[in-house]
């Protein structure tokens, strides 16, 4: 998901969230999730709200994805 210059993505089988400032890091080489946990939390909550409304919580997520509010 994007929010301004920030991009939150989950890659790989563990589905770990990664955060990038794409204005400064166009190739997504520097994961900033640990440096900005509050931003990760805000963006994750927005993604989860959208995914719940759209009924698209990934069924292939391993381990099974559980929204933070549940």
C-alpha cells in the first residue's frame, strides 16, 4: 500500500511487512520498518481495514494472516 512517499509491502512466505521511502529508495533496497514502527502500524491498520471491507485477506498467507484487531 502507498501513503505519500511511503510504500508498505509484504514479501515472501512469512508475509513480514517491509516499509520503503520510494522517493529516496526507488529500488526498495532499504527496509525501514524497524526504524518506523509507528508508520508500519498506521499503514497496516489502513490496509487491514481495506482488505476486510474488500474481503481480500490473503488465503495463501503462511502462517494464516490474522488482522491486528483480532
